[in-house]
């Protein structure tokens, strides 16, 4: 047997062993999730059935069941993730069994393209980030195999002219201008998907790998080299996704959001990688792809029907991951913080814009679930992406049926909280309170476990400025999250209903700089939350006044949604959080050189750029403004 054949046999045996391990893990995880969902469903059925069942009760049970899988999966992902990090010395190898995890020195020679697709983004920010990435790679002395591509779909002539000017300035300043490429399409047909397809058709044959960035992405040279080395050492690896963390935020909303997201993502991603294994997620940016199979197997077709649920696939990432896995290549995530960053929305209204774009894209997956090409876990990933957003209308429907039940029966419960229907006896009311507390704990479990992970480590506590600061910041972020979740539930519910009526959002450039939110702007976007809150207050005050104190977390979020949006965006509020060091991240105190370079970059003079567009859904995706053809 030749050495090559022996190596192949060893790899096949390793794959078979890992396959058996993953099947056991997935069976355990499915059992944990299934038993938990059944237990919670039975608990709710017991409470609702205290006075017998009617059609409203059955409807509430069905809607409640729809909310369970997403939150229970988050619970067990977080528990498993923190348990692995804290208890398993080799936890990373358990969730990412790749060759070369410790390799930080081998030469990188595989031709690799670093691509950034943009559409009407701030050119100053885009070029600044790319220049920092180029400098970081150059500092490693391993940058010879890399080339940079700014793939512009920009349609506004002001943005386009500024992109070209700043890119030309970058090429003049670069020591290797021949590896810097700028291409602008005349239109943005098929949007980001078409942009990347155009790159692959034109340049893909020249490269082995492609590192995909978003307009707000920032990666260190070491992080990019690590991804590339792992791809080289693992030839069946098709996509490797890095763990993306938020850049230090100046706005109050951004600081609070990234603080909670940081903790929730770390534990959640580690736990999910444990059972997803070779069928992991791809988030569309800050990841490396093997180009040959990507070009051969991941070209996306048009969906049947018209937009918004048909036509071009908008949320391409998870579909490409499922197609890559269906072709026999692994899709994995590297659940390690460091060297991979993005910017988070600075205000609630900007967060809503981004979230509704994702919502529209994910809801298109309803038309993909029946495709025969998927492997089982690929289909599960797409279904979970849909369920992430369907949970909101399920939850809102549950609440409205609960209110109808209160009005119809005239019950006056001691606890009619978000998940709790009306019940008459005290024992059942006590059960209702217990179930509500349980559900709230499960919902926030990823963040809770992420904070616990920090508190259990002296080194991690020190990076965040001490345990007391972590706890105070977590308390502030918990209040922030209690407001955010009900507000987003209403927004998503209305938007999903609109999707089935043919409405959609504009996929435009995003606002990333801190800004104040005017009262009239917040009122125009959030009046539905305020109205729904007022209706619930009226209903409970008239038919179940004792329930009002228990409903404060939900009703308060709806009634105060407008001032919440204004105050959380206030520059003064952001400065106060920063001054007291609240909800800060380790990168603020021990700032990596790449982040420092971005923060200290002198902005070049540039024209005033147009805003990113309206918040409200519209009936069209907008019209392109052609300026010149591809170059």
C-alpha cells in the first residue's frame, strides 16, 4: 500500500469514528430538547386545563408549542458550551476536531482572495477597514498569497465616486498595488449573491480560497492566516466560519447590545458546534470558503414565485452552507474569540432595519425546505432559521388569545404574565408564576451562561474589569434585553404578516455611526408597540386588574418603546456608559492593533453621503442608478 493510500485509509477511518460520535451527540441533544419541550408543554397544558379545555385553550397550546424549540435549543447549546469550556481541557478539539489547530507557523502559499461586497456603504469606513487588514497581513510576512477585491454594487453616483477616489488613494499608498482590485457593476442584479457570482465567474479560477467580508468587517492577519492554514490541513473542509464579535461601540444601544450578544454567542456557538459538527453555520462574512466546490455546488437558483418570498434568494449564507454540506464538504465554526470583528447597529431603529432584512431572507427558506438535495441537518438548519422568526408571531398570538380568554371568562388571576393564561385557584396561579420564571430563565440562558463563564475564570474577569463590573453591566443589559424582546416581537409579527401580503424592505446600505433618534422618527416606527401596549393595559385593567403588576415587563416595553428608542440612542447616554466602564468589552482596555488603527484613522475629506433609506417596508426593492459599467 502506498503512503498516499495509507493516508486516505487513515482519514476514512477518522471520518467514520467522528460520524459515530456526532450521531450519538445529536441523539443526546435531540433527546434533551425533546424531553424539555414535552415537559414544558405538559406543564402549560396542566395550567390551561385547570378548568377544562376549549378552542381558545387549544389554540394557545399550539402557539405555545411553536415558541418552545427555538428557546430550548438555545438553553442546551449554552449549558453544553459552558460545561465544555469550563470542564474539558481540550474543549476546542472536542467541538472542532481539525488537523492543525495549534499550527501558527507553517507558510501560507495557497492563493486566497479577500473579497468585500458593498452596496451604498460609507466608502471611508470600507477602505479604512481594508487598509488595516492589508497592513495586519503584511506584518505577518505571510501575505504574498493574498489579493484584495472591493466588489462594488453601489448605485448612487456620490458613493461610487468616493469609492473610486479612496481606492485609488489606497493603491498609490500600497507597497503592492497590483494585488488590490476594484470592480463595480453597472447594476446590482441578484444583489450580494450576484455580486459574488460575478467575482467567481471572472476571477474564481485563480484562487483556492475566498475570505468573505462585510462592509463593516475587520479581521487581523493572524486570524486570516489561521483560517487559511486550517483549510490547507483539512481538504474536506468547505467553509470555516470564525466567531465574530462586536467592535467597541460608542452608542448606548450598541454597547448594551454587543455586551449581551458577546456572552450569548460564545456559549451558544460552542454548544451548537459540539453537536452540529461538520454541518455547522455560515453567517455570510468573516469566513473562508474553498472556491472550487463553492463554485461547483453553491450557485443559488431563483425561487418559484415573486418577491418577497420568491425570486432571488436574499439570505444566501445558510443555503450555501447546506449546499456545501450536501456536496460532501464540511462546514464548521471556529468558536474562539479574537481577530474577527463587525460593527453593530447604533440605534434600535437601525437594528430593526437590519433585522427585517434578515427576516425577509430567512422566511424565503419556507420554499426550500422540501428540496430533496439536503442532508438531514442541512434541512434542520434551514428550518431553525425560519423558526427563529416565526417564534415572534406564535408568541404574540399566544398573548392575544390569553387576553381574549380573560375577557371572555372574566377571570381575575393572580399572575397572568406573558406566558400565563388566566386561572382561578391559587395553586394553579403559583404554577403559572413558576412556569413564567422558568421560561424567562430559558430565554436568557445563553447570556446567563456566558456571564457565568466569565465569573468562573479569574483571567476572563480581569479582562472585563472585574466581577463587579461584569455583574453591573449584565444587570443593565438584562433590563435592556427585557425591553428589546417584546418590541422586536411586535415588529417581526407585523412584518411577517406583511410578507405574505407582498410587502418587503429595501436592502440598502446600513447606518453604522452613532446618531441621535428624533422623537417623531421613533414614533413613526414604534406606534404599533405603543398601541398594543395600551390595548393590553385597557383589557387587563377592565377584566384582570390583579394581573397588571405581573404584566409590567411586557407592557412597560411596549408603552415605553418610543422613549426607549430615543434615550438608548442618546449620545449623552452612550458617553455615560463609557465613562463608567459599563457594558464594555476586553478590546476597550487591551485594544488589538487592528482596532486601534481603525479608531485612530484620520477620516479623509469626503462629500456628504445620502442616508441609508426609510425604515418602513416598501413594495419595491428600489431602482438602480447606473453610472458606469464594470471595470
